[in-house]
């Protein structure tokens, strides 16, 4: 993982260590190499975070994330810093044009696999957690970062800086 945003609250070695433990836990939940998950089994857009549960044991087998929700959950679970509310469905609606700008050629996969990623095909826009929202969450002053999560106001925050 590469760091492109930072908060001084992570200068606390215990928080960083807890984040590393969370990352390790996520890694250990991946299936054995002979049972590799496909991209579609691991990635989700709506909801931003989804637990995949074993139907027999009812235990979480692994988690599905998108890029932004993976980072947000790492900060939240590891560093006790809630950058955005990953459980919210109140993110600004993102249309196909903006998705094309953000994801480029990968957005073509949405035509084929949108339903599997949580995008209902009968809609023209969706409330998505976008990577730019994480950058804006980290661009606040440290007191604000620690006090409350960021509420993206519009898709203009998909761009950073």
C-alpha cells in the first residue's frame, strides 16, 4: 500500500501498529491460492464495504471493498479515525460520465459487471464513495479529522486538489 494522504494522529506508534494488524487480518482472510477470488468477488461499489458470510457458520469469510473504502476502513479500524462513513448511503450521486473520468478504461467493465459491483443497471447515477473524498477528509485540520468524519458535499470532491 502506498501513502498519499496522512494525518499527524498516525504519529502514534500504537495506532500505526493497530492499522498494520488490521491490514494483516484482511490479508489472512483471503482464500487459499487454489481458491483465488476474482476481482469481482473482492471489489464492491455499493455498498462501499460488504462482508461475505459463510452460509453454514454465519462467520465473515472475507470483506469486499473498493479502493476508497479499504483506506477508510483501515484508518477507522486500525487508527480509530473515521474519515468518512462507509456505512452511509448518503454519498453524492455519481453519473456514468464521471465514472469514466475517474476509472478510465476500467469503467467499461461496469456495462458487463455493474450488477455484481452493486450498480443497478436501470439507474443513471449512484451514491458512491470515491477516492477523492478520502483526500478531502485528510485535508481538514487534525482536530476536525479526529472529531468527525467528512461528509462529501458534491462530486466536485471527486477531484483533488
